[in-house]
């Protein structure tokens, strides 16, 4: 069985030099290791892969995403 993908979307990438393009972002359970993959559309697994070193680090990431979500949508 392969990795379980929880998020898989094509998004806009910005290299901070004014260049914009499309890329693929995935949030994955890779056999118990949480990963965020960012790469070419249709091939995120060949790009950059952030593997969390431990459960605490991953929980901090999730908390940060939840905090950002709450901040962005609390005024609606």
C-alpha cells in the first residue's frame, strides 16, 4: 500500500522575483511519516518533500495552519 494523501491541489507558486507558475502541493501520510510535498503539477513527489522529525514538530505545524485559518476567517 502506498502513501495516503490528505490534500492534493494545484496551486500558484511565487519565487519572490515576480515569477508565478503552477505547482502541486500534497499533504501525505507516508507510512506513518507526515510529509508536505511541493513539486511539478502531477509529480509533487519528485519535488521538495518536508518530513516532520517527530510528532511534536508535526503538531506545531498543524497548530500553525489552524491558527492561520482562524485568523483569516474569524472576521467573516
